[in-house]
C-alpha cells in the first residue's frame, strides 16, 4: 500500500473586509472570478477547484488551506487523522469546498479534496522551457511585438504561512499529510513538497513567526516576460508596491511579488527547481534571493510583516 501523501496545494481561503476590493485585486492579477453566495471563487487557467476563496470577515486573515489528494486516499486520511488526534469534522462553512475538513493542533482549518489519479499532480513536470530558449525562429522577426501582454497565471504553485511552534508544525504537517522537507532557511522557513517522483521544489512553506498568518500565495507563469508583463499589469491597475523581479536562492525560481490591499503578497513565479526521490534536504543560511542586489532584507518588516490578527 502506497504512502499517504498530499499531492499538491489545491487552494486557500482568506477572510477579507471587502469582497469587492479583493475581487478587483485578484482579477487585475489575472485570475477569473465567480461569485458564489457570499464568497468570491478565484480560478487560474488550470481546471479544478478554486485556487483562492474570499470570504467576508472583519479583517484580512487566513481562513483555510486546501490540499489535493488521490481519491482512493480520502478514507485512509480520515482514519489516519483520527489516530493523530485531529479527526475530520464538518464545519458550518464546509460548502465552500468539497472533501474532508479538519483542524490542525493550532486551529487552522484544512481541507483535503480528491482529484483523479491522472490529475494528482499539476503540470509541473511537463511545463515548457521558457520562451527564447526553445529554438523558435528569431531571424527577421520582431519578437517584442508577439509577446503576450495580458497575463493569466497557469496554476497555483505554492503558499507560505507564518506559524508559532515552527519545528512542531513542520513535524505535524509531515506526519499528518505526508509532506517532505525540501530545504530550510535555517530557523526561518521550512519548504515542503508534496506528491511523488519529479515535482516542484515546494508547494507549501512554514515561516517561523509569533502567530498564524498568511504571508504569500504564488502562481506559475511561463517566462520572465510573463513576470515582467504581470508586474506591469498590476502597476497599471494601481497596485504599484512590489518586490522584484529577481531570482530566489532556494528553489531558484524567478519571481515578482505584489503587495495586496491588506499588506500581504501575491507572487508570479517561473522556472522553479524540480526535485526527485533522490533529493536531500539541507539547512541554508543564504539570502532568499540571489538578485537583485538592491532588494530589501527579505526577513524584516519590509517584506515579512505578519498582518494577521492574533
């Protein structure tokens, strides 16, 4: 019998004080919105459940996490979680997502949603190389006129959240959901991968913090041009506070972050490292980016303030 593992991040939910403000921000970013009751469901180009669900609340705060699992594993996960002392239950808001619900030891709601076996992992292992290195003809051609300028992210890739009891939280998520640590920024961040075989370096991460909180979500795009045009797209929509573009150290991905209306971040990313079953996790003391050199210190309030209510 195979090891129980979540396959990838399916989505997350945020409480926000103004649904329209949230919808305007995320549709400018390139997600497709759909009103459903008193929620806003936000979708990337990938089919499946909503990547982000916005719900009304007094302040912006992380409401829930959602992870994709193989359909045949749902019942096994229910038994496994019960044995760990975090049994599945049915919250009053369960209709926002199908599947199982439970709370981790710190009270965060987690949803497990079944996906067909062939869709158990996103298209992270088959994504095309960046345009410009694919051998496409460039002679007598104005490539700059052909580049797509309206950016629509392909899929949700990962999100990071703050958590107290950082080491205990890492141990719980690995034991409960089958995550594996892919790398750590020593004492600061644990990057976790899901699924088997060749996969994204991480789909989830835990930041050592004073209390639970949402730090950023990140969506995959194809190229550095898509990241640049995404940044321009947000700037033209009035969302001008950002960080990047740049390239991370751990995971090596290209990035651009945009500050959301509540102080947290959304990221465009491309060209992330892939890891296999042979990967060995390490603790690092490097900066989280290798360029640009002028960037603010990533771990301080300039980039990493936790704006969640305690």
